[in-house]
């Protein structure tokens, strides 16, 4: 049975986001988490951001706090392997259609208990050097996404809205929207709650944080 049907594709077209459960199986997820634990342990000796790590401000050798692993598909083969998994590619092909599937980038975001940095409201489209907006992001859940652990939140239907300003008051690009300026109703944002092993798919213009 396919992991996404016509109704699922229609929901993605309508809302700009969909969650598909069970795309990452338990053995591969376990391997990913083991690799991630090793990467965090290795970060103890890292003092500043580098080509692999973005660090939290509170990071230290005694208490390693990693905000992001950059390009994990190039850091360890398990992440590259999943990016080419037939089930994932089947969902992507259904959502992207004739434009096809191409990997642009990857990152692994972490939120340590009580110290995880927020991701401000934004549209990925503000970051991408593309003219074709038939682009989406895949979120791969290594842990359950719950109300208590900072889930991704998306404004449904916002992929059909304008591209919003992502510059700060000083005119410099800051990669974030100003919620007070844009007049959006963020109370309507949908938390993407799902069990570990699920994947979320959101359109490049969808407002999320």
C-alpha cells in the first residue's frame, strides 16, 4: 500500500503541509540516534561553529549543546541512505510531480531540554536561490513531536500567500519575519504532532517556525 494517496496529495495542495507516519523504520532511526549521540559527544572539543556544528550559546565541554548538524547526508552515510529510500522518494514524487526530486540541502536540528533555541517564523523561500517554487522541505522525526517539546508549527494555506519581508529593522537580512508587521494570525498555526519515524512535508512558501 502506498504511503500517500490522492487525498493526501490534495491535502498538501490545500494546506501546504502534510505528515506521513512510519516512513523511517525503527532500525534506521535507532542507527541515526546512535550516530547523533556520537556527534554530540564529539562536540565537547568544538569551541565555535564550524562546517559540521552550529552550537548553542550555552555550549561547553562539560555540557555539549548542539543546535544543528550541517549537511548530515555528507557527515554520515545513514542520513544519505534514508534520503534515497524508495518510500520517501515515492511520497516526494507524488507531491512534486513532473518537476522531479532533487536534494538541495540537509540539516539536523536539535532542541536540548530547556535550552533549545527557537526557530523564528519564516518561509524557506526567502533562503533559496530558485525561480521554481515547486520545492518542499522534509522533516524527519527522530523523536515523538509533542506539544511539550517544541514541535514544528505551520500556518495552513500560507504557501499561497505573498513572500514576506525577512529583514530586520536595520535593513539586513535576518531570516525571520516580524509577526507584528505582517499582520498574520499565528493562533491558527498548526503544530505538527506525530510519532517518531514520521516525516512532515511543507511547501517552500509555507509560513512556519
